[in-house]
C-alpha cells in the first residue's frame, strides 16, 4: 500500500475557500483511492492522508483532475505545505 501524507497551514484569509474546495472534491478523491482522511486543527493546520492499493494505482491517479485541484488548492490557499510519500 502506498500512502501520501500532506501537512499544511491554511492561510487565515483563505480558510472558507479551502474548505469549500475540499468539500467539493473529497468524494471525487475518495473514488480514486483506497483511503482518504482529512483532519484539521483550529481550522488552521490540515493533514490529509491518501492511501492507494499499490504504486501503479497511485501513479495512474495522482496526476488526475481531482488531485490537480487538490494540489492547486494547497499551493494557492496554504503555506508550509509538506508532502510525504510512503510505501507500506
């Protein structure tokens, strides 16, 4: 199983936009992976764990439209973005 862990700080002025974006794409993301979990602390710090059954499935899906929207939201609405890929 491959897991992508994302940690970021949501910009204060962009919190509403970030949560609206995540609400609109979370089901699309869940349909492309085997596990999706998002946690927030004080509406400022977010951690997202995305799991795939194997590396091939990760590689087929990580550059899809849903994940490009996620990457765009992280880039434009967050700071201190850290992305870690682990193979379990």
